[in-house]
C-alpha cells in the first residue's frame, strides 16, 4: 500500500518503506476502505477495518495516515458514516484480529 523497497547502492534490499503522506487525501483513504469491503471482502461494507487488517492487506501506510494525519478511526467513522470496529462485539473484534 504505497510503499517501496529501499535498496542500497550495493544492491542490498533493506525492506519496505511506507509513505503515510501518500494518503493525505481523504479520497485515497476511502479507496482503501472500499477495496477492503468490495475487492478483498475482508470486512462487511460500511464497517471500517481494524488497523491489523489494514496491515495484513499491505495498507500499513494508510493506517499510519489515519492515525497521524486524519484523526484516527473515530474521525473516519464520522466522516464516511461507517461503523467503527469498536461498535462490534468483543467476540467479533477478537475473531477479526485472529484472522489478521
């Protein structure tokens, strides 16, 4: 999710660097949520993913942007009129964390 492999001059791979700033636009965050609902069927429609679910599907940068730039999942829930993970039962949240 909007990351790149960092490669040194001698060609050694250092791993992924995720760019949270790539998700400064709320439209880009909404696209991630829609992919999680529609394409991956990872979460029910209009229910926001857990941060661990974003990580699982390679959207670490989107999760960081949600926390650092956009005010967190509560803010996203209000903006997009979606149900947040905290509105699910404890059992549902545990099941989703286990799957991720």
